[in-house]
C-alpha cells in the first residue's frame, strides 16, 4: 500500500479557464447539452424575428396605443414614448440586427481567414507586411474608425432588406473586424504547419492550394466557427452601441440599440421600453455564449 | 541504372543561417533494398539527418542526392520525389485528423497517379490491406484508430506514391511494446515484398539490430562509428557506442517480438 501510494502520480489539476461563468462550467461538463440549449434559444429568437412581425396586429412604426403603456396582453412589452408597440419593434429590430450580424461575421471571417492563411503560408516578407497591417488595425480605437467609415458611407440608403444606415455600419465594422480573425487564424495555421501531417503533405509534393484547402482549413474550422459565434455577440453589442454615437440604422427603423437608447430617458418611469429589448439581447448573448463555449470545450477536449 | 538511391556527401545541416550546425560531416549511401540504421541519443542529430534525407532540410554544405539529383530546386511534382518517403515518429500528429484512413491514402494516389476518385479509393483499399488494415476500420478518422493502426496508415500513405526508400524516424517509440513488434515486422515484410530500402532512425539499439544490416552511430551531430549492425553492436570500437550498448537494460540485444 505504501509502495502504491509512493509511486502514484497525482492526477493533474483541471485546467482553469479565464471565463468561469456558470454557463462555461455547464458547457465544459455537458458540451452537447449546452450546444442544444444554445441552439434552441437562438432558434427561438430567430423564429420570433421572422414570425412576430408577420402576425402582429401592429407594424413597427405605427402608433399602436397611448405612450408609455406598461406591459399588458394587448402590448406584451408595453409601448414606447410615441405609443408604438415595443414587442413588435423589438423583433423587427432584432431582424435588422441579426441580418447585420450575419453579414458582419461572415464577411469578417472570410476576409480574415483568407489573409491569415495566406500570411501563414507566405514568405517572411509577405507575412510581416500582412501582420503589421493587421496590428495597425487592431491597435486603432475601433469605434473611432467605425464612426469615420460609417460617416463616409452615410449616403447609402435602404438596400434590399437592410434599412438606411445598416450597410455603412456593416462596412465600417467589417473594415476593422477582419483583423482579429487574421491574428487568430495565422496563429492556428502556423501551429498546424508544424504538425507532421502538413510536413507529410509537403514531402508528398502537394500544392499550397491543396494543403490550404484539404489540410489547413478543415482543421481551422472549429476554432473559426467558435470565434464567429463569440464575434456575433460582440457584433451585436457594437451595432447596438452605434446609435449612441449617431451611426448605424437610422430612425424610425427599429434596432435593439436605438430601442434601448430611446428608453433610457424614461428608464425610471417606463422601465419596459429599455428592459424588455435588453432582456432579449441578454438571452441572445447567453444563447451564443453557450454555443461558443460548447464548441471551445470540444476543441479543448480534442486537443487533449 | 545504378542501385544507389540516396547519397549524402560531407553534408552539414543547420536550422538557421549562422547557427551552430545540428549535424556535420555526414556521409551515407543507401542502395536499393538495404536497411540502414541511424542511432544516437536525443539531440545527437539523427532526426536532422533524416530530415535532410527526405529533402525537408537542405544541407548548408556538402550534398544530398536522390538518384543523383539534389533535393534543392527539385520541382514539387518531380517524379524523383516519389523515390523517398517518410514515416513519422508520432502517429497522432502525422495524420490529418479530418481525413479517414482511406481518404488519406487515396489523396496520394489521386495526386501522383492522376486517378479518378473511385479508382483512387480502390487503390487505397489495396494499399491499406497491404499494411494490414481493411474493412470498416479504413473509413475511420485517426481519432477512431489505435496508435498502431495510425502508424500503419502513415506507412500506407508513404507507400501510396511507390517509394524505393522509406525513412522511418522513431516509428515505434510512441507505441506499446506489443504494437512495436507488429509495426517492425510489417516494415521487414514490406522490405522483402517490395524490395524497399529502409533508413531507420532510432535510439533503440534492439530495434536497429532487428531491422537493419548497417548502422551509423551519431554523437553531437557527427557520425562516430558505422558498419555492419551486428558487428558494430557486438564489437563496438567507439567509447560512446560501448556506453550506448552498456546502457541497455536486459541484454541480449536481439529484438524478440
């Protein structure tokens, strides 16, 4: 017994994660459960943004009742300062926000991944040029660049499903946001390049394109997708913050940020104007957080 | 045509310009069908020489010739590239985690023989069967395979482009002892069946004794002794070789799978 206890190696301490919120622990213990819950909550929000505006008796811009009516059966989220239904405005605003988020995340990840992979596979000079450009973008205060770019493109009106101000905001965010994907992807790609299966591919005479498409990108996918989900939370916060600096979707089109901004002046007397859309944004954040954490837990588990 | 496949002449290898050489004064010839061992402790430069042999590290002095031609400047799809292939030490890192065993081998067939997908798949099945893998196992990704099975896939991938030399860098050091014997026997079998030349890089003298005809002993980036494996292990002349042999627990040397 003594010998056994002397020779026994102590079990390694569980890895600590910087994010120690309850949902992270849940995601780490039960990644599939967390993923299912996250997807279900997100699906609920997406479905609501599609179907609530279709079946609501009110439109997002019509005066539906008296101003600042508290939540009731007629107006589930109450009415705002102009008497518009906050419930339908929340979901129409959500649709506008989600469309922008999808565009921001897809465009940023595509550009960022492409630049990151090219940098990791290029000569030292090309890599240095691309990464200094990326560093410069990352080191600039993001909101100032977003404001400047949004102002340059402020003349762009309504385009397809995007209300006025949406596309300039998307362009502005993508213009700085791709850089973070580049940093992430280049680091991961460099780490993958040192793995023997990439050396084997090189020795077998595979082209750079084949190595990137068949060997690097599929192995980067989980990390990039996990980051895209996290980025979708950051993007919605950025989009929601834009009305506070005079950019983003222009009134009267609703958007989560502008809804909450409008309610901030009457927060104490009519809390529902701010809190109800805020709750939806919170649920959206938790849903994506659960998805991202479960994906990260999978990556973490796979690495071990 | 000469049966000289690999020729290393006074080669010196450095990992960066101006850095100390990782291996120097290396001379080695590998002929068709022979098995050569490179032994030494960690940091002795044996893996560096292995990398030089497969063309992933170019010599800073001297030459490494494959069928009389230097690796440097060789086109990506030069047929001479098929001559030398590598089997890696770590079966966990040497396979693409996203590709099945079958897809891994079929890709080589598609690239080198220009075969269509269905033909490449059938050919991959044949090659995998040759290394002892068949049935549902070959459709698994590396995560679903054991260490020994992964190493077999690595060997099959190397075989898929029809090499004449296999450079195996510690191919069994990450495997259980029972699996080690299987992999070594597979390599012996392939050598006999395909007439493959094998360069085995290992710190394990018993493995080198079991598999090779000729061996080089490396110390601090230099070859300190070389010759017929059995003679070298039974009558070592260099002190370092004697120390290496003396440090093996449980002699005799002969590997007994």
